[in-house]
C-alpha cells in the first residue's frame, strides 16, 4: 500500500469513527505514522483529503443504485432506486453525511463542494433515467424528468436526513423508518402517476 493509500485508509477510519469534526491533518498523520510535513506532500489540506474520500463513497452509493436495474418494470426499477437510497444512508451514515449533509460553503471546503457537485451528477442521473422511463411508458405524468426526479429525491432525503441527525429516532426505530420510507415511496408514486395509470390501478 502506498503512503497516499495509507493516508486515505486511516483518514476514512477516523471519519467513520469520529465524523467530520474528528478528522484533522494532525490525527491522520499520527495514525499513519508520518510527520505532518509528509502528509502535506500528498494533500494540501483537510478539504483536499475529504474530497479524495468522496470517490469511494460515491462508488459505493452507485453500486447500491445499480440494484434498480434488476427490476422488471420501470416502476419497480424506480422504487428499487428509492429503497437503495435509504439503504445506503442506513448502512453508510458517515458517507451520507459527507455527501449530502456537509455545509461545504460555511466550512470553507471549496474542493469538497466541487467534488460533490461533480460526483453526485451521475448518481442523480440514475434516478432521472428511472423517472424518464416511467414517463415514457405512461406510468408518470409528462413533465420534465429532472424536475420529477428532484421532487422524489428531496421527498426521500428529508426524513432520512432527519433520522440520521437524531431528530426522528424517538418516534421511529430503524424498522419503523424503513416502513415510513415505503409509505413515502407510495405517496411519491401516487403524486407522480399519470391519469391513465391511476385509472388502471
């Protein structure tokens, strides 16, 4: 394992154990067993280090979303995509925090913000494609696919994020959250259904 790979590995371990605030260049250097000077030869600052961790996080997220391709119908693929989003958040809460809950601007993480914007687009496109094929087959109303995908994502993102931040955990345990998210998917589907699909249901 190269020094750079070791740095990323130790930084990820710190991040998973302590969260964003628990990662510092000094602590990473100590974990790797190198001087701070040596660490800065590989990464200019914490922003650059965290940005590098995003690649693995989004790679894992993409593998979860890829499960949707096993669905038999456009609607089934759409729902699997939604479930995969929830499963990823519950299985990898620290990664989810870095990807979707980090205020990069206020924290001064310009590089991280750029990487989030770049790497999130392909994963969002997976959802857009699922919405598009539902529109094309008459399941969803004929609207701009990206707008409907944004609505679906935001509707899922809200309760998942609140739960991870501890604001719903008194009301919902993890099985309860999963049930709630299935109900949320039901309401998303109902709100996006075309008239023809609603009449067939």
